[in-house]
C-alpha cells in the first residue's frame, strides 16, 4: 500500500477475462496520444475467424501486429518445446520479436509504457519478465498495465506486480468500466507530472 500523499508511479488494471481491461487501456492511450504524451508498448486483441476465437494477437502502439497465441490444431506443430495455455499454443518468438522492442527505455527522459498484459502467456518469455521488472523498478518510467484477477494458483510475477507499493490498482467491473476512465487518466497524468518532473 502507498503512503498517504504519495503519488502512484504505475497504474494497474485488473478484472476477469473479457470485462473490458484492454478497451479501457486503449482509451487511456488514445487520450494520452491526443494530449501529446508519447507512449510505447502493446496491447492484445482476439484473433477471430468468423465467430470463432482462434487466438490472440499482439498489437504494438505503432500498429505492428503479430500472433501471441493460436489454437492448437495439431497440424504443422513446430518442433521443440511448446508453451500452452488451455487450447492455445503461445507463439513465443513472434511475441518477443514484436513486444520487446516496444519496451526499450530512452535515456534522459521519462518513459511511459502501455503493457496489456502481464499474464500467463507473456510470462513464458524470460526476457519479457526481466524487462518488465526493470521497467517497474526504474525511476524514469510510468507503466500502465493489465494483470489477471487473482484466482486459483497465484502467478508469482503477477502477484509481485499486484502488491507493489508504488502502484495504484483499479479493478474493472461491468458496472464501473466506463466511469473508471477519468480516474485512470487522472492517475496517469499525476504520475507523469510528479515522477516525470
């Protein structure tokens, strides 16, 4: 928990799957962009064929798209170790190739990163884990991120993020997701003003 009067450095959105965390973080990014605030990072989007979800893509803030995870069809199964979450095979190489360059800090300035999300699929990448920890521990960064809601067996890295003393957490629900936008934007702008000075 943050001490009274302390301004959060990082902004975390959590909530159940499909509740609107990605939509909310995109709206926050749109506001920052319109305000002239430079951000780097990525968000995730469902990949659909017709009405069926066949995976997830990573979309960088510059518009590059790459597969994060695809449904395991058992055809053309790549050789070597596979990382799976449910019915999805995580596309580790394409994820790292697209995501990691968006997480590079620029020296001599305050860096703002949008990372959607820090979750099971992304955490198969040891490099991603190392880089996200570095960003969260860096004095010249503000990270706006999403994490899964706590349920079942805890994911250690996610719990580390959830319990950070320099972060504020917003729990997104169906009833508050539209109203939260202003509060999240205010928290981001306060972080930039206070920590970016």
